[in-house]
C-alpha cells in the first residue's frame, strides 16, 4: 500500500501516476500492464490483484526503475491513468485551506517556476507532503547526501525478503511523524512554492 504521489503528463497528453516501485511495481515483481487499484492491497486484506470489495482500478503499470539494477538510485514507477478514475486537475489532497468540517481541501497546482522539474533539497528547507497514512505533514530538511539502506520484500505481508538496496545522495526530514508506512510515493514539496523536492 502506498500513496499516488503526483500526476505526470507526456508530450502527447497521456497522464501517468507517479509513485514508488514498491508501491506500483511490487518491488520489481509486477508486469507492464498490471492493474493499479485503489485502495491498495494492504488496505484490502492483501487480496490477490486487489479483488476485494470497494477496489477501483485507477491505472495500468507502465514503467519503473528496477530496484535490483546497480544503475538506479531511486525507487520510482509510473502507471498510465485509467480514464475518469482520478482527479486529473493535478490537485494534491490536504494542501488547501481548512473546510467547515475541519478537514483540508485539495490545492490546485500552481505555476511551476521550473516547468515541473522541481528543486534540490537544501538544509533547513521547509517541506510538506500528503500521504495515505499520516495525511498532511510538514518538516525541515536536516541532513543532505545520506546513504540509506532499504529492505524490500516479495509479498504484501513483508515476510519474504527480496533485497536490500542502498540509495545514495538522499536527504533527511526532521521529526518522527513526518511519514509512516503507507506514505511511500507521496510527493515532497517546498512549502513556500510547492516545487517538487522528492518522493
């Protein structure tokens, strides 16, 4: 289970969901064209292929950076959006103003000063993200250029180890409540201008 972090659009107008490989491509164990469902498997008792009640197909797996490859340094995948299944406006949940019921509205995308390329993290940069588990959280970048080892599994219950991959050039965000399991794939943005900073 994870978060559909961002919407991408190619030059021909096709739209894609961006998230992590371990969210969309099942840690290298998926196939191109596999159906992406919402809610995720872990929110539906890890049923095979998301066949449980209330699941909605939202896309088809298109491509991913293989975790096993020594040439990759990111955990990322994309899925082509299924027609009329996601909000294609580009709004990010909970980034907007407070509603009368106390919840937070989605925020429409702004005009990117980098044409959507984002910016590099810098020390003390204020960042925000909206994730499946912890919702909207904010923090500050506290360390740069870290090596981070991540364990991956072959199954939803995380009982069958697949590999441990070390990612280089990563950054840390303050606080022990910035993210939790299920927030994987959430887009981290600069709090001041909503420019993407990382997944």
